[in-house]
C-alpha cells in the first residue's frame, strides 16, 4: 500500500513543479480550441504593454 499524501504540506518538489510547468501553455498559439480566450489574452497583453 502506498504512503498517504499529506495535503497540509505546502512544499512543492522540483518534479511536481516541472510537471505543473509542462501542463501550462507557454504561448498563446498553444491554447488549442480556445480561440476566444486566446484572443482576449492577446488584447489584454497588448494593452498592458502599451501602458508602459
């Protein structure tokens, strides 16, 4: 039987962190099937960059 998982422990191992990063898109083009969301993000990013 495997060890129980301590859900109160907030530390993240490097393996877990690497796994989490691999799940997240790094480019707007990687948001497959989410055209509206990526279009909105593109607009928000451009607006933020223009405010600099």
